[in-house]
């Protein structure tokens, strides 16, 4: 196997990681309505993709190894892109929390700066003994929110949903 083939496979692999990661982040930014940044990333993504595809298609020997490097780079890029998105892209989330009626949870959330709305609801036994707490926050604060709630009510039912934007509140 020629030495330049190993180099070619490594370049294809790492370039695919780069362009696929950019594509994953770009998609999340589009969903979050961050159009200008998504546009810049799209330009970089396609530029990298164009050059690497051109190189990969110009290879005649050991094409299977180049194709495997290309595919493995893509798969790794999806993983890296998801990691980067989770780590660096802040998104709005709505958290619905169902807990036993306990004012301590409400007070704890308010004391920790969460904007909440509280409704009394009926549990599955049709007894009005629960609170439904609605919290609008960011994905970066969900772990702390979950930890606060479950430290008081370990049986809390928590549902987290992405939302595009939030209007109002305080």
C-alpha cells in the first residue's frame, strides 16, 4: 500500500469529520433561527466537502479504502457535530414537571431564579394532589433544574421539549 494512500485516507477521514460536524451544527442553528451564523457555516461546510470529494473521486487505486475513510469520517463527524451542538449551542426548552403538592419545590425553583407557572392537577387516581409546573429555560440549565426537583421529589415526572423561542414571562 503506497504511503501517499495512507495520507490520502487520513485527509479524507478528518476532512469528512470537519464538514459533517459543520453540517450538523448548521442544521441546529437553522432550527434555532440563527440564520446568519448558519449561512457562514454552510459556506465553510460545502467548501471543505467540495475539495475532499474532488480528491476522493480522483483516486483510482484502493478506492474501497478511500470510500471507507470517507464513510467513517462522516459517521464520526455526526458524533462530533452532536457533541459540539450540545456543548455550544444554547436552545430554549420548556420543562413540564409533575410533582406532589409541595410548596417547597415551588419556593426552591423561584429562589433559584426560574420563571415558573404552577397549576393544580389531578393524578391518575383523579385526586387533585399534584402540581404541574411549567418552566421555560435553556438546555444548559436543565440538569440543575432536574437535580433541584428530584432532590425534593425523587418521583417527579419531568418532560423537556425544545421550543423555538419564548415570548413574555419575566
